[in-house]
C-alpha cells in the first residue's frame, strides 16, 4: 500500500463561511480539513468530467463537419433507396 503524504496549506475564509463550514463538518463528523479535502476532491472530479464532456462535444462537432462535407459530395444520392435496391435483388444479381 502506498504511503500518503499530507502537506499543510493556509487558507483564508470569511468568518460567516468558516462558521457554516465548522457546523457542517460537525454534523458530518468530519474535521474541517477533511471537509475541505472532500469538497476539493468533488470539485476536481466535476472539473475532469466537464473537460471530458467538452472533448466529446468537440469530437461530435468535428464528426458533423465531416458528415456534412460527405453529404455535399454525395449530392442527391438516396442511401435508403440504394440499400433497398441491393436488398431486394437476389444474391449474386446486382445489376439494376
């Protein structure tokens, strides 16, 4: 098992915010440090998720551009009609 090294930082909070944080930490049976660690971990997980979602949206946008350019190159070609034409002919006979 890997040893976890904890480092100390200083943070400045508004008095009212610190009071609320202290109350919540007590309700959750956590130290304030543990509450802050959990909050930061949650934030970082959401941040990573947003980045992944942005990457997926970018990939979809790029795929749409490619699809649109292929559609323009194909012209008025009807893919459904083409599939039906190939499906409806007996095997081995594709001359229509």
